[in-house]
């Protein structure tokens, strides 16, 4: 009798999860799902973003996305504690080496960790791009609701979002996404 009740309850849970999953659209699994709905969409103007950088005196300075107006920008939301972020680092470094000469600026925004941790990791790994931080999302969280790590947003020189990637990127995938922002009319 107890086994029958347990099996019935398990079946009810599976069917309930299946029904809820259907309502949430199974096709979004692996693509950020509802998290993607919280980010700017391809073809839209990228909202302003502010984060901190350390200056040479180790003071926090606010940096805005608009400081890079007129240039294609690759926003990379990451954290040093994020294993997928660490795993993709060699690939995105190789991609950046190829797209930087074409004018691509990368702003790598560390979230949910002390500024010092982000900068130490960046220095130890020779990250060649602009490293920013928002340890408690007080600035970034106002306009970019990041739920997936890493998140990559590619913005063209006119400030239009050309690609959003909610997963680690291979070198080739990163270059292809960056090319959409560098040459949006191609």
C-alpha cells in the first residue's frame, strides 16, 4: 500500500514538473530560458551600465558603457569563482587577440566577489582587456539582470546589441559573435 502511494506521489510530481516545464517553454532549456528575457535583446539599444575599475592608486572609479560610445563593445559578465568562466578564459583570450585590432573593446565585469579578488585573478591570468567590478551588483544590477555566468553581450559602435550569449564561448564562437558587432551590416 505504501509503495503504491509513494509511486503515485512520484508520478504526480513528475507530471506536475512536466506541465510546469511546458508552460515555461522547454525550447528555452540551455539558452538562458527566462533569464534571457531580463537582458537587452538583439537589435535593441544597449542600456547604460556602470561598474567600478581600480585606478593606479587603487581607488575605485566609476566607468560607464557610454564612455566607449562609437566603439564596438564586448561585455563579459564573469567571476573568478565561476568554473565555466575560468574554463573559457583561454578561448576568449584567443578570440580577443584577434578582434581587438579591429576596434573591439572588452569590458569584463566581475560580479558577486570583492574587487580585489577580481583584479588579482585578472592580473594572475594576464587578462588584456578592461576589468571592471560590481561586487554587490549595486550598479550593474540596475540595468543588467545577470543570472548566468558567463554572460556575453556584443554591442556595435552605434550602441545596438548584436548578440547575447549565456554560456561559455569557444574561440570560434566568440569571434563570430564579435564580428556581428564589429561589422553589423555584413
